[in-house]
């Protein structure tokens, strides 16, 4: 319950210092960052699943021929 009071107090202080508009922009930014983090985690799991399903051998990038133009 203390965390709830701390969040409410932080929100009130942010509104008092920066105003309603800037506080809502900050909350929107934090929401976007959280959604992006969730997408990145899902992409990592999808990558691991594809690696497991395809079962490709690892590439040796040092022995690859270089393209000369």
C-alpha cells in the first residue's frame, strides 16, 4: 500500500512542478517505452524459437569472400 501512496505523491509533485500537460507527456513516453520493451522481449523469444526450428550451423564470418566492386 505504501507504493501506491508513493506513486500518487510522485504524480501530484510532477503535476505541481511541470503541469498537467507535461506530466501526461511523460506518462505517455513511459507507456511507449514499456510497450517497446515488451515487443523486444517477444522478438527475442521468436528469434530463439526460429533458431531452434531451423537448426542452422553458425556462420564463420572471417572466411566469407569479400565483394569487390
